[in-house]
């Protein structure tokens, strides 16, 4: 079973070294679920309107696609470097 990332390890440059911040990423999921539930009536109405044109499927599948994208982020490491500045995001 694929689990979503629970923590975000953020390394921010500070002087000569880095400051490591551990952010609880799992607190974002209830907020996303609430936003999806709030948007559900609008999505249903738009899907009913767009069914005759054949454009309803991408609108209806946007929620599951976003959820699958979040679950696939576990293990993602981003190293961003601009000039002499460097920042690292690590989804654990």
C-alpha cells in the first residue's frame, strides 16, 4: 500500500550552514479533504452541464488525480540552487 508523505524536511541556508525544519505535512490532508468536499457541489453541477459536450471526465477526475499525486510525493527530494543559495525539500 502506498502511503502519503507525513513530514516535510526543509533545509534553509543560514549563515555558514543550514537550518533543518521538520514540518508536519500530514496536517495538510484534512484541509485538502475539506476543500474537496466544499468544491464537490460545484463540480457536480459543472459535470452535469458539460456531459453533453463530453468534457466532464477531466473535471470529475481532478480530485482523484490530485490525491494520487500527493501519495506519489513520498520520497521526493528537491534541491533548489540559485547562484550561491541552496534549499532542500525532502518529503518523508
